[in-house]
C-alpha cells in the first residue's frame, strides 16, 4: 500500500520558476470571515460536479494530492501561535468568547507551487494526552496524525466561495479569482479541532477522477460537532 504520510518534504526548495513561496507571517488580524454555509445550501448550479467531488471528499487531502502524482508534495508552516479564534470558529468548537486556542496556518504545495492554504484551530483542552504533540508539528501535515487515528470522526463540511483578496488568506497567497474553501471539525476520542482548507488558483486536479479511498477512517458523521449547529 502506498504510504501517503512519508511522501512529503519538510522543506520547500523553490524548484519551479515563476513561483515565490510565502514567508512565515507574524500575528495578523482577520477582519472579515468567509461566508461559510452547509453543503445543503449549494446546488449543481453553483457547485459543479468536479468541484463537489473534491470539496466533499472525506478522505485525507494530503493523501489525495500525493496520490495524484502531480509533483513532490510538501508542507510549510506559515504561522503557529495562541490567538482568539474567529467568532464562527468559537461557535463550532464551543470555545468561550475571549479564550485563546492554538492557531496553525500552512500551505500545501506540489513541486513548491502552493495549491492549498489550511488553517487549524485547536482548543487548549484538546492539546492533552495523545494529541499533546500537535504543538510540535512544525512542517509535518496534520492529516498524517488525524487520518492515522482509528478513533477519529469528522463533522459535515461547510463550504464558502470567497474572493481571492479576502484577508482570511495571508497577503502572499491572495489572488484575483474567487476560490473555494471548505471546513470541518474533527473529533479524536472526545478531543476536537477545526480545519479549513482553501483551494488556491494553482490547484489543478479539479477534473481528476477520485479513486476510492482504501480506508473508512474520517468518514463524515453528523454525530459530533455538526450536531451542535
């Protein structure tokens, strides 16, 4: 079986001409959130089938990108630190109004070309026991931890079509065309966290046919975070 989670490079080496990978950013203020909506709010008129297949796929995005074999997969951490989550993030995770959480922002790349921006929100209460090591992920993909855990469950997705210039994205990743984003919450034996993923302009696998995943781990379920909404 192909090992998804050992196939990433910890360093981005700028192989492809014409692309400049973003530098790590310090604390930044996100003034406006994307308009996240439940999947049921999107029809085939505003969510094409090829896009839907990727956005609603409940397997590991890391595994999918590696499986496509469209370039060397790598992760670069842009930011990690303690911040007050955004209002909708607090509601999803039931975090008190002024309580901080561990925020981690990374870019996923193929041959050093950024294709996905990912933002994770991890409550302090989730950083204990078997998930305590999430504080020290560095440039490792979070999916390698989550999808390698047999006790993990995932909530239904929320989607957003956002402008490429929204401040939800770091300045170095802002683009002209609108971009699709998705987010969901993960539950690992009662410890919860949220992950959002924004598919950047250079994400080209949209038309690809998705092979069936070999694992049922991470199957979307409404029995966890989504049940609060």
